[in-house]
C-alpha cells in the first residue's frame, strides 16, 4: 500500500492495494528520484508525472499551433496537411487496433504476476515481429491507394489540395510503424510502473514538428511539418522507449510464431479493436469529411480541437493512461470490489476537475484563442475558432470520463463490448453530423461532436453497471454537485472579468486578461468548495503538500 494513504484526488485505484509493488509518493527531498528512468510509480505519482508530461506536451502543442498558424494560417495548404494524418491514423487503427499496448498490458501483467519475465519478453517479441510485418505490408498498400482515398475522404478538396494531401500522406504513413513499435515496447515499461519514458516521448514528438517548421519551412514549405513528424516519432516513441525497455532488461527475440498462445490471446483481445470504430477516433474523420467543403474549415476546427485537447488531455488521457495498469492488476487478482471502487473514484475525480476546468476554458475562450491570431491566421479565423472551441468544451467532462470507462473494460479483458458499442454509436452519430452540418455548417458539426461523445460515454457507463463491473451508484454524487456549483460561480466571475477587463485586443492584453480572470476563477472555485465542505480541494492540497 502506498505510504501516503490519503485518497488520490484523480485516481488512487490502489488505495487499498497490498500486493502491487507499493511505492511511496515522492517527497520534496526525493524530488529527483521521481524522475529517475528506473523509478517505479504508484497510481498517484504516475498520474502526476503523466499530467506534468501532458501539460508540457500541451504547451509545446500550443507553440506548434501558434507557429503553424503564423506561417500557413487557415489555408488550403494547412487543410491538406491536417487531412494527411487521416489515412495513416486509420491504417494503425484497423491493422493494430490503434491502442495495441492496451491489450498487451493485460497479457504482460499476468506474466509479471507469475514471475515469468522471460515468457513475457518472448510473448512481446512474437507479437511485435508479427505485426511489424503486417503493418509494413499495410503501409505499402496504403501508399499505392493514397490518391484514391484522399479524393473520396475529402470530397470537397480541389485537385491541388488532393495532390498535396496525397503527397503528405505518403510521407507520413511510415510514422505509424514507429508509433506501433514504441507502443508495444512501452507496454513492458508500463507493466513495471515505469512511466518516465511515456512522459518524455510526446515532448520529443512535438519538438520534432516545431524544429522541423522552424529550420525547414523556408526550403520545404508545408512539407517541413511532415518531416518534423517523422523525426519526432522515430526519436521519441520508438528510439527512446526502446532504450528504456532494453535498459530495464528487455530480452528481444527475432522469432515469428503465430501459434504462440500469447499471440493468439493478443489477437483475440485486439481484433475487436481492429474492426471496431469508436467515436473518440472517428469524430475527427467525420469532422474532416464534412469540413473539407469549407476552405480553411479543417484548419480552424483542428486549431479548436488542439486548444481543447491541451487541457483535456491532462485529465482524460493522463488519468486514463496511468489507470490501466492498476485496473488490470486489481482485476487479475480478482479484487472486483476494489476494481469497481477504483473506477468510480477515478471517474468522480475526473468529472469534478472537468467541471471546474470547463468553467475556466469557456469563460476565457476569447482571449485564449486570440493568442493564436497573427500572421496568416486572421481575426476572422480567430473569431470562428473561438466559437468552435467553446462548443467543444461543453463536452469535456464526457471526453475525460469515457477514457476511464473504456479502459475499465480493457482491464477486465473485454475489448468486444467497447468495440461493438463504438460501432453502434458511430453509425448512429453519422446522420446527426450530416443533418447538423447541412443545417448549421461547421457550428453544427461541433454540436454533433458533443452529442456523439455524450452518447458514447453514457453507453459505456450503463454497460459497466449492467454487467455488475462498476455500479453507477458508486459515483460520488455529492462531491460532483459541489464541484458543479463551484464551476458555475467561478465561470460567472471569470466571464465578468473578461467582459470588463480592457485588453485592446493585443497579445499582452490577452495574457493580462487571462491572468486576472484565472485568479478570479481560482479564488471563487476555492471559496465555494470550502464553503460547501467539499473534500476535493483538501484532497488535492494534502497530496501535493
């Protein structure tokens, strides 16, 4: 059990665990130990580390977005670049399940629990080798059919944008092979509660894109971004993760055995992910399909999504990534009560934090987006993007919660239910996207995106409840009510500050407004949580102290 037995404000799924490599939360005197490559983390320390990584990666992502906006703006070139990621993403999604490491963590956790590290390394090697062959063949086929795909998927593109997007797609396709290698090898580290490499890889990836744009854009134009993507993914997710795994003792074996029980089990767990489509992934495909009819539309929606994902990732992605190994361990030990309590605790904390974060994001939407105005990104682009960003933010709590609910199924060794649910929700949502787009254009698309993720999250939660894995009654309703009240009050104060604070529409003025409004938001949130006797704030402060 972790030395500090205070509840984790975000996860703490191992609050009552006694057999899962307990690691004390880092004190100030052991601050640097927290970042040691071989450091094994508790649920809380892993969450904090990945939140810090996601925050820094989000900052780099915002720098990347600002620089791309300044050089290229919401232009046909930028539309083509953003569209070029779609076929590579789909290839990885359908050939290796997009999140191959999720099912592999479940398998490796069992080997780890049995003390059979050699068997785990052999299983990892077999899975890695087999799927490298499959993915390489898939990349070759995708390179051939890229022109036809681009014409169909982005039917609103003119011939020049089709040609440019096709060329960029072909350049980006090999990156998926390195993402996959990093994901598979990285699963070995996650099973050992080593998160530092996963924390560093997104930073290197984003730096690759930024440096590619800075040093190569004058010579290669929009292609400089794709070159940066390739450099970032090779050095980060692939090379750094491999270094960490070999440093930790990975014994890779160049063998191919498609009849190995571990490969068959991995294929059984991952196959539903390969053929399943979750709206979490399909949302950007659907948005791009319709937005291709509007020149600059894909670019503006991408900027809005990037700004939305930066803080959302700190909650949803970091908490979800940190939770899976611990959920898997609890379920594999048949501690089903602890498993259900851990999931509900994680969701409750994430929802409470999401309410407060959404209040801040919506209140400050205008000055936040205005920071990315300049150069080729015009004031009209910024105004449109502000509206899309605000609408996307309305659903942030559902985006954050669905990641934990989905990983609860994965931890239980059930990938079929999330896959079939994803298909059903996606097929149901497509007519909603189409209807709202034809009624309200890009604004309608953002509303449809919100509606879809709400349906997805509620469906997963209800299915977990009905299967008696995680009861909905276990959510901390009183704490959620207090957080919602605090978010409403803090939103009103922050929004009033933005409205009355003179900014003169300069970037310095935007920063001043954001600073003052953030202080107001923090003070009102803290006071409201205190007055309502909320445990959320005290739990955070006690864990950070």
